[in-house]
């Protein structure tokens, strides 16, 4: 079963690596948010989130 994954990460290189890993595992990255405001906009379609706190 594939999940729609939201990535919340402010460092572009790390975000790209996470996005590659998510897709390599067979899931779909719905996008990368750099902050809470961006994450809030994308969260409605996410099944799960990887969040850098």
C-alpha cells in the first residue's frame, strides 16, 4: 500500500534526499513544505508526514 507523504524540512538538500527515499520505497511525495504555513496548505491530502522539528 502506497501512502501520500508530506515532507516538512527547511534544508533543501535534506528535503530532496527524503523525497527520493520516500519514492524509492514506493510511496508518493505530495510536496515539500519549508514551514508550518506551507505544511498546513498541503496537509489535507497527506496520509503521513515526515517532519523536522
